[in-house]
């Protein structure tokens, strides 16, 4: 069981957003508490209470801005037939 859960989250410094997303994707299989226990055994510290707190907390202004920026980058990349790289898209200010 540990291999299934730990495969997507291997870094001990994973951000809370990544951990919350990971737990959301897999909690229907065995629940939040067992996933947190397996992650803890793998060196990723998260308990169920911070997970639930992070789920109910509103998004920060930075998180909202990052999401909007990601959409703009995808639009700019698609507008140029997907051939522009990081430097050109960054140069355009997307």
C-alpha cells in the first residue's frame, strides 16, 4: 500500500497545496488519516488537522494571481501553435 501513495509525493519539502491536492485525489480509496500516516512514514510531515484547515482556508492573493498567470501562459503558448518556449513567452509578459 505504501508504494501507491508515496509514488506521487516523494519530496519531504512538498508544499501544502501539493499535499492537499494529492490527498484529495486519493482519499476516496482509504481516507485521509491512513494517507497522512503513510506520508509521515515516507518523511513527509502532514497530519489530518492541517490538511482539513488548508482545505477550508480561502486562496491567497498570490495563489489567485498564479492561477490567472498560468491561464495566460497557456493562451500565449497555444496562440503561437505551441512552439514558443519559456524565453519568448516570458519576454511577452504573459
